[in-house]
C-alpha cells in the first residue's frame, strides 16, 4: 500500500530530488496517495491542496531540469498548520468563525517555505486558535493519533503531528505557545522544536498569545527537523519581535550528534507526583544513555517552574482576549444574526457566541477577567513577575549546565474525550513545556522510547539558552542515534494505528 | 472569593459574547475553579521583581517612513460579510465609543 | 468578586435627573457665581508619509478602502511595526511644549469594541507616554487688562502617540447621523494614521475668559504644530480635533465640580462656543440643585449646543496592557538632542522678534495676529516693503476685502510680493493710494501682476509737470471766481480746482502735487 517514498526522511527525499533519482512530482503524488488512503481515519488535514501541490512540485522539477540551484528542501512535501495565512488556501485556525476565509496575503513562514521549494500539501487540523492539547477543540472534529486512533495526537499542532506520524508528509510546521509543538511531537513519537522566541517570524501567524507564540518544525528525525528549522528561521522586518541575529547552526549540530563533555541538567521540579511511571522510567533511561554518550549529569533546581502553569494561564488568556477581539463579523469571516434590526454590538456578540468553541470562550473570559481594572495587578501583573523569575531560573541554571532536560509531557497520549470538559486536567499536559515559552528559551522534544505501561511514545524535552538552538539538535541527534542503534529500526515502525 | 454569575455576565458583555443562560452557569463554575488555581501566582514572593512583558531583550525596533503597496480594493472587500459603495457594510452602530 | 466590575453595572439614576434640567444661565451671571475649570485633549494627525504601523500612505481622503493593507485592516496574523518618523514628530512636539521626554516607554492596547476600529483595540500609550509635564504660553484678548491682553501658562499633562480609526457613513434614518441610522458603511483609509494626543492639565482662574482661553490655547497649539511641520493641522479635514473638558466650581469654594467631556469640537470658534455653552448649561444644573454628571457630550455646530452621549450602561474598562507585538521605545539622549537641535523658531519667539522688527505694540501685533495676517505681513516685509506699509495694506485694505469675501486673508489671490510691489509704486509716486486700491482690485480679479494691471488699465499717476500745468491753467481759466477766492486768501476753495484737474486727468494725477501747482500759480 505505501510506497517506500512516504517512509523516507525529508533529507533523503531532498537529496534524491537534487540528484535526479526522484522527481518532486512523484514524491508529491506518493504523499497525496497516502493522504487519500488514510485521511478518513486520521483526519490530519482541514484542507488538502492537491493541485497547487502538484504545480509546486512541477516547478521544482522544471527548476532542476533548467540547472537552477535548488533549496535544501526543494520538492519535499509539508503539512502546514492552519494557523498560517495562505493566499491560495483557506485559513480557519480550526474555528467556525473563520470558515471559508481566504487571506489576501501569505504569512512570512508560508512565503519562506514556498521560496525554498517546499511543496505545501495543505493545511492541518488544530485546536481552535491553537488553544488546547488534543485537537479536540477543533470546530472540524479531532485528529487521531497514528499510534492508537482512539487517542489524541496532542495539540494544538496535532494535525501536523498526525500527518507526519501517519506518513502523509515527511515534515510539518506547527506553533508552540505553551507546548503546542513539543507535546504533540512527544505523544506521536516525533521530533518537535520550539525555536528561541523571535527566531521564527510570527507575521501571518494568527495570534493566540503574541508574547509566546513561536513557529517551529515537526519531523520524524532530528536532522529533518533541523533542516526545516533552518528554512523557517531568520529575521523578518514585518515582525517587530523578530530577532535580528544569525540563525544558529542547527543542521550542522544535528549532523554532529556528539555530546561528549556537555553538561546536562535535570530539573527536579519537572518530575515526580502526577507523572506516569512509564514516562518517568523511559526518561530516566534516556538520561543514563546521555551519560553513557559522554555527557555529565547534574541536578539543577528551577524553583519558580512550579508557578509556570498558573502564570501561563493568566498571560496567554489575557493576550488572547485582546487578539481575538478582531473576530467581530464586521470585515471578514462569519456573521450571525444580522436581520436588519439588530445593532452591530448585538451581531458581534451573537457571532462570537456561535463562532467560537467552548475553550476559546473560556480563555477569552478568563483573560478579560485578568485584565479588568482592579484585578490587573493581582493577576496579570503578578504573572509577568513570575515570568521574570522563571527567566532568572533559566539563566542561573545555564551558568551551571549546557542544556536542561525533562519529560516533555507528564503522560502519554490520552484517550479522545477523556479531558474535554475538564480544563484543569487538559492544562496539565503543558506542565513541562510552559517554562520555555514564558522565558523565550528554545526547547525540543525527541522520542525516548515507548512507555512500558501502555506502549505509547514518550518524549524527552531538551531546553537550551536563548539563541543556542543548535545545542538542542546536538543532544537530540546523539540520543536519537543511540536509541535507533539499540532498537535497530525506526521508532515509527511500531505505530500500528494505521496499519 | 467565588466568581458570581452576574460577574460572568458582565465579563461576557465586555468580551462581546452572547452567552446562553446555561452556559453562564457552567462557565461561572469553571472560571471559579481556574481562577482559584491560577491565583497561585500570588504566593510567589515577587516584591521588587520587574515584570516581563517581552522575552526579547530588544527595544527601538522601527520602520522607515516609506510607502508600500496597498491591497487592491477587491481583495479587501472579498471577505466582507457585506459591502456597499466599496465600504464594509455593518449593522447600525449604537453610539460612539 | 467585588470592586469596579460589579459596582459599575446599571444605569446611574443621576443620568436621568441631570438630563432633566434643560435651561441655561446667562453667561455673565454664570461666571459671576461659578469659576470654570477647563481642560483640552487635542488629537493631531501627523503628516508622515505612511501610517503608524504599516506602509500605507497616510493621506486624507482617497477612494474608500484603497489605502489599506493586512496591518491597518487588522487582518488575522498581521503585525504592527512602528514608524520611526512618527515617533520623531511626537518627540518634536513634546520638546516644543517644554515636556520631559521619556527615556523608556511602551505602547499599550486599549481594548474596546467599535466597528471603525479594525482590531477592536487601539494601540495607544497608557501609563508610559512618550512626553510628559510641559507647558504652552498663550495670550488671551482681555479688554479689561493693561495692554488689552493677558498671558496664561497652560500646563501640558502628556503627549502620546496612538493610531486613528476608520470612518463610518451612516445610512438611512433622517440626517445621516449615527442615531436612527439603518446601517453604516465603513472606510478604513484613515485607520492607522498616526495620531498624537496632547492633554492639558486643568486650567482654572480664567473666569469669564475661559471660552477665550480655550480658543487661544488651540490657536497657539495649531500655530506651534504648523511651525513644527508635523501636521497640516486642518480642523475642517479632521487632522486637528478637540475634546473640551469643562467643570464649574462655586466661586470661592475651591472645590472643583464634576467635568463633562465635549467631543466633536472641530473649529476654533466651536471650541469657544462649546465651553461657553457648557458653562451656561452646568450653571443651570447646579442652580437647580442637581449634580453635573460625568459624561461625554457632543457639540452641534448648527445650534452651538451640546447634548449628552448615550448613557453608558457600564463604566468603560479598557483593560490596558503592554502591546506584546511591539517592543519598548527608549529614545537615546543623542536622538532627542538631535531632534531638539532641529526645532524651528517657535511661534512665540517669532512673534517677539517680529514685534521688535516691526516696532509695533503688543496690542497692534495682536490685531495683525487676530486678522490672520502675520505671515502675510512678514512675507511682504521680506519682499521689500516697510513694516508700516505692509501692515497698512494688509490690515486696512486686504482684511476688509477678505471679510467681504468671507475668506481668510491668507487665502486671497494676491501674493505678499505683489503687495510689496504696490507699496513700492506708491512710495515712488507712480500710484496714489486710490490708484493702488484699483491695482489691488485688478490683481485680485486675476488681471496679472501689479505692473501688468497698471499698464493694462493705464493707471499710472500723471507726473508730467507740463501736462499737469496745462490742466491746472485750464481749470483756473474755467473757474475765474474760484481762482479769485483763492487769490484772496481762501485757500480751502482750492479744492474745487483740484477736483477739476483730477477729473480732467481721469484721476491719474497726484492730488497733492496738483494742489501745490494750483497754489503756486495763484500766488504768483
Ligand atoms: Zn496599512
């Protein structure tokens, strides 16, 4: 059923296309075929743009035939989270309020991908406006985990993760506001990176929480993630918060895969009670493996990380309550209840009520509360101070160690429906990933095996100093190589949900 | 200090959400639970700690005062729920501000 | 949950009661018993090439929705990037208003829903404005004061930068007003144009001069902004807009009353009328034992009155927080110094200089200024006329014509250079004052330069003594009895002979010279 092509890495596909062993057109066809075959079970995509993908692939083949230089990922298909604007495809953010909206402009990430010759297969499912950890908050139904279709693929970038884990695409792009790349990567057995805040452009990324949102790569291998990272990153004058400094050498680091002499810090605050035993077991083994590969281990306390979740659930909803105010039925998107007698105010309220899902409304309400006069200092103001303290914890830790590690998530993929109406339980999925969002540090999740209690993937999170994203790839690549050697075959061969 | 139903109704008006009655009750309970949990930030000893609003330590990021092409009017109005005279048609507006 | 959120709900009973008082107290009576306190919030659209946060042109008008992009339309995913020149202009204004320039400040989001505001928040500045704590000296006409004028120093609370909103056209209903309209049409061309808000501290102690003080402040501010070249400050096009705060304090009580904020005050005259009306209205409210209600009011140009805005059901809660899409602004001292060094001569300094150069009194200068002729006189002097000549022609002649035409004197179709040339021709004796007025008529009528008008209309004074003497002799011969009276010492009778000569020369002779020649002849 699957051709070998869909199981190939992005690096191998790009090399094959560059060498003329493969055409971009056949690579695209193979993935469109795979989508056709499994999409009704996994539901990774909200929109598949087969025709545009074919045209983009033909353009790459023509470019090669003409002897023009190709980008490092030219002809490689990719699944783009539906939170980035695209002129030739709808952009819904998983929300009914944007159903059918076609933006008149491309996001910077979209443009960079196109310019690199990457073939956009379509737009992937997500929790509405990136709020959630399971894709169950999508207005268009949940995506499913290719390891077990009864379980969530994580979120909010769950559609991109499911597409890559389900071999519908070798690469996916997600966004990470509180863990929305790393957590789905962990529960789908993928590599998922959150670059340093500001290293990847937010222009054209429909904002959830502006000071936290970070676009990043999802892939099946560390090298593939690094190749995509390098294409995505770089200064963008259209984003004031974009960092104007050279992209760290992530691809070289992924190829180097050598951690001898590196000091690895273990954060005790990101462990212990509430963590699934199988997750902790695999994490502990991975840490031992790192030591055996030449790393020095050290426990480093980050005392304020325990307040990260609380601070995050004040800051992110506050920003989202303001960012989502523009969805008001006046200029684009859904409009409800405009019967000629109702006022603009009433039409706005009716549209927002019916166009937003429960979680989005919950967070808008929470943010409205946290910013209202009389509460600002006690909630939003205090959360911003906690943010400073968490940043200081990171800075102090990196004076002692080169990278920090923790489990990416407290548990493996949970069953669909289990946490839908229990927001606090859902929020716990981001417990370990949130600190790096609050501080802006780069972090990455890399698979560290299957949990012995349920046979589902476990992720190890690596965190590095700001703008030292290359260290993430160096450590991840070393661990990946060691685990692959020990196992003898790629981890995702064990994913049987779509078999 | 539990959050009252009328407070939730007030927040919904501020946020332009026409919440149904049952939704108000349900949300009041959930918000109360979440607010209790996030109020943990108040336990932190943070006297004299400056707030962080941006994790990027940069300032003075400006643009030159140089014009760029605008969108064509058709593209601007293509997504409008209603348009008339090349303008966005919106329901009657109650009052200024 | 307690505090502002819940306490603010429900319409206030005071709104109903306060609104019930509709009478006015005559102005003189009102200010004899109450001291007005005024405050002004002025919005100025900056004259940058592009908008505040995007590269769309920041120009007035244009076909609807043609000066927009994803950023100023607030489309999902778009991000703002601040315009360096707009920040520079704001600092320029702050320095000219003697403000402190913040060494570090941020933009904030002001959250409220309104269809003409694309993001449903306005990027503004809240507790960290770019400029604070300055002042502007203004001069008010005060017939009772020594020199006929009075100087006051208006404190400036803050100068901050924000973005403008779109514009709505209200369709249906009766008058195109917002109330009673069936629906509205929104054009976002104006959305995102940089807007500077200048807020005064409360101004008290001006008594019955409060309306004039408000007007004088806005006039002075407008002149200042124009000299800074940061805005075209056209009130009729909305690039300068005023909100006027007024409150009354019972005379001698020292207790300030509740203020109202009157919006939509869009001409200098309206600023004065709005304050005057609010004083008369609030005095009536207070006289009847009611309280003035803190509210927004709208000014109506046609009637000169204000009406209450919609009673707000709930207090506004703008939920300000630092704009996460923009980074802090930290103007370096070098930058601020460079901007300071580039400031032009400011109007007050210029006025002092011109008063000296023209040798006029404060009162006389005020007349020129009130006539709107300062620039014209200065340019005429620069073109070679003496200050006295320039003043004479602009104030005596051209101001009258402007008034007749209902136009601003500066907008008359005559250049200062042309006025200077007329003055020069008079000085040279080529034109009499009477002829000069005809030349001005010709220039205003579009007949060309003063020299062209003189040539075309044949208006030069007859200065050929031979021709004049012939005309004089003819007049004496034709009026022997008048000539006899003059010879007999009745010099005043010579007027009839002068008139006869002027008639004979079709007015083109210099009457003074004619008179001299007649007296010479008859004395001989
Ligand atoms: Zn624009």
